């Protein structure tokens, strides 16, 4: 679906990890610990993070198969929660962008594959929840990115049509989900995935820095 790239959007839906908050090192360290502990392997980061952006259990099934998925999941979460404060970081400029979007009366939402519990943990560390009109976590839908259902739910809650909003994310699964929902998509250059991989999916926009988001409003 082609979008009017000169159009200004009234709705902005965001992924969370790698887009609004910097959890890249937290995720990598958690995966390294879980796979070394459960599988006895030290996998390269490209393998560990290849499916970041999908629900955690899906990622563990892809890494360890059904036999090891639950143990990987539990080991990852134990480490991730224990070391959360140590590794989570803010992205410079993000909060200013959110504040300026709200000042322009934009409607803002988050659509993430994190659980509600871990979303709340993130907000305790980086308190940006008040900028958002809705937050869709993996608990809220039966289907998950790259399926469009989470984005469709967010659009309904914000009373927006697909062509009124843009979905902004750092993973291929974000871009695929936005495209499946009939939305414009924007890939960010500061997250976990390489610009080359993201641009292959032909997002409508590629954003080099957080301030570029304001050009869409």
C-alpha cells in the first residue's frame, strides 16, 4: 500500500524496546546468559537477537525448540529482571519529541511485544507513560507482531483510521505489522537492527535521529 509521504499524521504508534527506550544491552546480556546456561552455547549476537520484536516465548522456541523454550524463557526473565536497572537506558531526545508531539495535540500509543509486567518495569526506570493515550502489551491480544491485531487494537482505542497514523519501530516485525495494518511505517536508525535490514522492507520513512519524528507531525 502506498502512502502520501507529504501527509502529516495525527496519530503516532511506537514500539518500545529499541525505539523509545534503549534496552539493547539488557536484551543481549539476557540472551547470552540464558543460552549459555540452558544450551551450554555462546551464540553470536546476530543469532541471539534475530527475532527481537516478537514475543519472548516465540524467540525462545526459535532458539531452543519446544523442549528448551520454557527453561530459556524462565532463565532469561530471571536475569533480565535482576539486572534491569543496570542496563536500561534513555535515548537522548526521545522525551523532548514526545512532549512536543503532545503539544501539537497528537494522539500517542505504544504497541510492544513485551508483557505488561515488563512494560511497567520499564516505565519505573524511564517514566514516560504519561505521554501515551494507550499502551498495548503482548497480554492484550491473541496475535502478535508481525500480525496487525495489536496495531488495530491501538487504532480503535485512539479512534484513528490506519491512514491517520504512523507506526514507528526498530525491528523488521514492526515494519511488517504496520504494513499489514495498512499504516504508514517508519524505521528508526538507533535501535537493535541494521539500517540495511530495515530498508529492505521498504518502510515509508527512515528516521536517523529522534528529532526526525517531528517532521511527520
